[in-house]
C-alpha cells in the first residue's frame, strides 16, 4: 500500500509546484520527501531516481505548455497564430517559471519521443506553413522563434528590461511584429 497516498503522478504534480515555488534546480528527492513527510526511500517505489523525477516534471511541463499553446492557436493563422503562440508561451513561462525551466531540459531520446515536444514542433511548423516556409527553412525559423521567445522571457523574468521606461509589453509586441515581418520576407 502506498504511504501518504503517494503515486508517481502525485509526486510529479508536487515536484512541478515545488519547481515554481523554489526553482527547478532545487527539486530533489529529499525536498519532495520532506514535503510529503516521508523518508526519501518511500519515493523510490514511484520514481527511479532524481533524474527520472526531473524528466517526468519536464514532460509534464511540455504537455501543459502544448495544451495551452494549442488552445491559443485554435482557429488562428498567419500573424494571429504567431502572436497567440508567442503570448501563450510567454504567459506560461512567467506563470510557471520552474516548470518552464524544466521544459528546457534536454531529455533522453526515449523520453523525448514520449513527450509533447513533437506537438510543439508540429504546431510551430503549422504556423510556418502559413508563411509559405518548407524545409529546411522551417527548422531554421523554429530555432529563431524559440531562441527569441526563450531569450526574451528569460531576460524579462530576470529583470533585465526594467532599467528603461519603455513598457516591456510594448517591446514584446514590436518583437512579434519584427518576427512576422522576417517570416513574411524569409530569404
């Protein structure tokens, strides 16, 4: 019988919450065990080790983010789709900083295959087809978009943009305008 009602999913949910509270890098088996008031060993019947727990949190975060982005994209195309995708991505990163950090984790090939990472790629590719991009341009554009979104959100959440009077949201909007222009005029 499971102690303290522990299940793998309950541990992952708690670890995801903990990641948002204290940072993904501070999610450990010991910290999670303390949260449930059990010994570390009690968790090992549900997760293999700390790496397994971290990977599960990453997969959980990728699935949540894919669901939110998918909902935002529904019925949209072109720039509207790009903006909806970007805004959902940014909102998730700001609302769930620890989970967002987990979603950036490099996964083992088996875990990557089982994760929602492919869904993210497919949604991005669908947006890019609206701009008339095919391979290999899609891959280049996906990397550009992810780098821009991740870089902007990372700098924003670190407080790097708060030293100027320009509103961060206004700069975000201009960044999305610029990305749309680049995608429409892809060389």
